[in-house]
C-alpha cells in the first residue's frame, strides 16, 4: 500500500482552499508550504497544508 495521502492547500492571505496534492507523511512529517497562484488574490501567495 502507498504511504501517500491526499492533502489540501490553503492560501495564507484569503484562506481559500485552492489546490489538492499528495504527500508521503513518513518522509515529510512537517506541514508543507508552497508558493502558488491564488485566483482570488490574483497573485502568487504562500499556500500551506490544511488539517
């Protein structure tokens, strides 16, 4: 079985959930933070992993 699990990415400015992704929780136990484009803010912002 795969150790990957589905995660949601939320904009840190407007708090909309914009992206879904997968990550291996054994290899990366910390919360993921990625610079992505937010269509509500209309600019690149930091997106963090939600619970």
